[in-house]
């Protein structure tokens, strides 16, 4: 499909007439007045994109990139979404949650692969790959009630820990040898410093969601710049940190990593530090609003650093002691391996890894993928030994209770 391109000398009116879907991008990034049609008509006729970016102190390239992404997404969305299929009586089922920023390009490639796979093998494949934003509700409805491993999807993908290790959900099937890692021993050199592959070879990790810091220098005052996770637990950061509480996969990964090093007291201190729960995109678009109560530090998925580049007062910091990792897991049923191995291998392939890493900033474990991490990028990974020694589901519930209690007592 041909991609249409916008440029800096186009007026707002030109852009909205050709691509009305970009209105959401303008409104989400500080142009609230464009909700009003009269205002759009009056201002948009002469305000060019370059000048619009300057008025908000946005980097022009990043601003145009956000608009272009919306245009590209709209061009592909209808066809790709309609191709997501659930077929009664299918031989193979694939389910899971895909990171929102890369769901459409991943679906596009997956659909083309499945068409060819079915044509060559005669095997029908039913698949439902939802956006990760549906989160816990989707897992509650589709996974948590399963008692018989035969009812599980043949392949299941998602990020996080809770679903995969909770003994009340999929975790109880791991010890039964239901799953098998098909990715082999090789790992991307970006992860050579940690043992990230499942040593028991049950679960596959195809990519990661790293958590990093974003600081707003306009809110800094006399506060130090945080360089390590422990810095955020100090008293001076009380009510100065925004946390991705709504992103349960990443938030639980943060709780687990900090509890491993700092125990219950560390989780209480994290609760003390939190100013608000804020989606990273909200933090970026609100960074220039005077009336908004804004945190000094936001903990965010590395993906959202692309947006942060538009606001000059924001700085991205990769923690010196490592970005906390929320893994993107793939579970492949051993009993279905003869039929599903080619599908699992595609999902763990270099092309899929490149979409995850280069379009979504979700670093891939595939050894041939360029994750474009051309800087020091240590990891804070809880480790498989720790995972095996804990009841992860109960530990997540425990740390969440402590965190909520500490919030109520601030």
C-alpha cells in the first residue's frame, strides 16, 4: 500500500482535509482548541506545521513523525483488523496480546504468513491477537478459567509475569511440561550480560519492554537527577514520581524487581514517591501545561521516549543499574508442536523481531536483529532462579497490597 507523506510547509487545514484522523494527534499533543471546528478553520488556514511545532517547543521531526504514524496506521488499519480471524473447528489456535504500537504491522505480516502456511499445509489457523491495552480483562475472560491444558491456545503471547507464573492461571501448567521453547540457545548480544533464556526451556521470550526514567527539568527545583532505581526511594522524591500503574505488566515487573532488592520497605517507599498514575503519553503531552500538577520523574516504557523528544524540557535516563524488564513471552504447546512449530518460529523470527525492536523499541532477543541500542544499556532482570524460588502470583498480589496501603497512608 502506498504511503502518503506530509511535510513541514503544509497548513493545519491541508493536513486535516487530507487526513482527518490526525485531529486526534493534534488534540493529544496540546492543540485543544482544534476540538472547535471554527477555531480549526480560522487558525488552520494559515498555521503551518513547522510553526505549530515551534509554538509548543516540539522537535519538528518527531512531531511530523507522530502525524505520519497516524496516517500510516489509518491506511493499514481496516484491512489488517478485518483479517484477524477466529474459525470454528480450526486445527490450530493462536491467541494473545500484542504491544499496541506494533500490533498492526505484526498482524499484517502474520496474516500473510498464515495464508501461505494454510495454502501449503491445509491446516486452518484461528487467531485472536488483541491490543495489549485490553490487558487483564481479556486474560480474565479467555485464560484464567482454563483447567485442562488441552483448552489452552496452541500458541499464546503476552508481556508480563502474572499470567505466566501465577499458579492460579497458566503457571500451573508449566511444571506439567505443557510448553516447549522453540527459540534455541542463541541470544541477541544486547542481552549477553544476563541469563534471560528460560533454562528449563519451557517458555520463549521473544522481546522485552524496558522501563526507563523521564525527568522534566522544569519541575526539578533543587532535586537531584535520579540515576538508579534506589534514588527514587529516597525521601526527597516523595510525591514527585509518576508510575505506570495502569500498565499492569510493566508495573508488576517494577514491583518484583524492587522487592527483590529492597523488600517490603522498598515498595512502601515507592508508594510514598508516587505523585500520580499517569500513562506516559499523558505525561508527554501535558509537560508544557502550566496548570497541571506534573511529576518530576516519570517511569515509562522505552517506546514512549520517541514522544518525549518533542518537548525540550524532558530528558530520558536509562538507569545506571539497568532498565527493568517486562518480558514478552511466547508459549508453544508441546502436544501441538508438529503443526505449530513453523508458526512459532515465524513469531520468533528476525522480521518480527525487527518490527518489535525498530518500530516499537521493544528490544528483540533474536540474534540477528539490530536493536539500535548504541549506548550503554544495562538490564535489571529478576532472573530465572528468583522466579523459580518464588510464588510469583502471590508475590505480585502481596507487593500490590503494600503499594496500595502506602499510597493510602501518604
